[in-house]
C-alpha cells in the first residue's frame, strides 16, 4: 500500500539480505516494492512465510507487509533500486557468475526516471559496479552519473543476527565517478545506528572482501596452531588463551573448517583474475582441509572404521543457526562416507529433520562407536557424559569445537580428541 510523498524503494532479490532490508526500510518510512525472480518465493512472502530461519524475521516481515512493503510480480519504478541478488562462484571453473546482477541492471534500465539511484549490495569482485554494471546501464542509454546515480554498499551482517546487525553495524557507501551519494547516505541513515561513511564504489567492494578474507586467514592461523599443538601433544585452546593475554594478540578459535556463504567464497573474489601470490588462497586451502583433518583423527581412533557407527553432532555451519550452506559437517560426512564408515548418523537441534537425514541426538548415539561434535551449538556445551555412556557402544569422542571438559569426560571413561 503506497502513500503519497513517501520515498519509494524497489528491492531486487528477496533472500537473506534483500528481504530483511526491504522490511526495515518499510518500517522506517519508505514504500518498498519487493521483487524476487522466484514466483514461489514471492507467493510465500506475500502470505508472510519466510523460507529461511532468521531471528524475529517472520514477525518483522508481517509488520512490514502491513505498512509499506508490497511483494510485486515485476520490478517497479522507484526512487531507489537496491540490488541484493546472488553472485554464485563456480569453484571447478573459477568463474564468478554476475548474470543476476546484470539482469537486474537491465531490468532497472527500463524503469529508471531522471534522478533515480541504483545501489548494488551483492558481494562482487572489485570494479564490478564502476565497470560492469555501469556498462549494462550505459548500453541501455542511461548516462552514469548524469541520468542516474550508481552506488555500491556492502552489507556486513552476521547470519542469525541479521536484523540487529543491519541496524547496528557501520555502513559504507561507495559512489561511481565522484557522484554525490547523499540520498543513499540518507536512505541508510534512516535505520543504521552505526556510522554511514562514504568512499568510491571499488574501494567499498574491496573492503567487503578484505573483511571476510581477514577473518578467513585468521581462522586458518588458528587451525594451523591446532595442528601444530597436536604434534607437540599440547592443548591448542589453552595455548591460544595464554597467547591472547598479550595486548596485541587476538587469535580466533580453531575448528572443523569454515562454512557459510561468505568466508569460503569471498576471498576467492579477491584472487580472481590476478597473479598476486595470495596468503588468502593458502588460508582457503587450510580451512577447506579441516574436515578431512577431523575425519582422519576420527578414523585413527576407530579399530575397524568399516564396521563402526559414528554420530556427527551438528550439521549447521556454525552454532545457533539452521544454515547448512558449505557446512564443514557436510564435508566431514562426505569424507567419512568415501572412507566407507559403516554407519553414519547426523543430528542437529536447529536443522529441519527432513534435511540431510537428521535424527534425534539419542538415536544418533544409540550403539555408536564414536561421536564427533562438529557444530558449536550452545546446547552442546552442556552435554553430559552420562547420556553418551548410556547410549554408545564405544567410547571415542572427537570434539572439533573445544566444547567439552576433557578431564570430566576422560574420568567417565571416554577417549577425547579435541581440536
Ligand atoms: N569459525 C571458526 N573459528 C572462529 C570463527 C568462526 O572456525 O573463530 C567458523 C564458523 O564456525 C563458521 C565460519 O567460520 O563455519 C564462518 O562463520 P563466521 O561467524 O565467522 O561468519 P559468517 O560467514 O557467518 O558471516 C561473515 C561475517 N564476516 C566477518 O565477521 C568479517 C559477517 O559479518 C558478514 O556480513 C558475512 O560473513 C557476510 O555476509 O559476508
């Protein structure tokens, strides 16, 4: 339901970022047209149903649908066009697929009125906004920046906490050709409590990538420490805690690898099409190798892997969420299947039971020879050895998240291997 004089926004792509952004804008004085290419998603959203799990999102969408958010069957003219479409990466061919961004640009070119603004939010290789998207618009006769403003602004939200991070985090707005991006700054300032800073579009694209690459590299260092500590037979996490007592050292947590839709992919956007030797590429290899490292630790602890039952605790890529995209747990499961582990069961209190053949914790442990904690779900920190001793046949525990008190579990008769 549009109201006269409220500025309008058309959001292209109603996924993990576009949908909450559309809802926040609708709740902050904008009339928002939400468009997604998937008709099923549009129908579900128009009925208030969200297909992914995100804190408080469904209730918030319901409020937005009552006040300013309209799910539309085709994109509409608006003062602002926000592009929040996927940019998939094909690992096998080292190709970044920008066709969704280009398609959105072509659609927007048919709708633009003088003075409208286009904001790209999707994660892209540096130069995409100023060169590729600009070319799409200019090929359609839209002169940038004279006829329309073109801006890049990355989201930095943590999946699972999207709504609060959209509001609380700082925001970077990058213009093309020194354009005045004041209207876009005002758009974000309508809901962002952090600082909204401005730069050029390519710097903004680069910043998004180096933020995620920085985290990936730092996690890889923690994983390398875990492997080294294992060689020296010392506790990696204790060593890291001592090291972090130094005022300028802040090492992250080792684990079974890095999942999600950002850290495993974004660093590759940096190294794409250049020959600079990249620390980030090494970090990717280290983190991608962790599920296999955990798998080998587990196999070495079993007398006869092919006759063994193994329970994997956690399928989500990180604790407290239902998201299984690029999850290290799925890679570990694939590795163990390839090694013909007799019977593999997966459990996860967050992930839908119909996905990935998930069973209850008790069923997963029933008669198992070994159990591996792969996801740092908060519930797993409170696990007690009693249930495991009661249900399991064997006594092997691999704790890839460092959640268990080893002394307690060893006292209960378990062999604990911790990362
Ligand atoms: N992980 C570790 N050790 C750690 C921290 C994380 O192994 O010390 C693992 C997690 O278990 C998970 C993976 O890394 O498998 C990634 O989790 P995460 O919480 O670090 O990040 P994401 O992918 O959920 O979200 C990241 C965030 N980026 C940064 O923190 C720099 C988020 O702010 C971004 O908005 C998001 O990527 C994105 O959309 O790009």
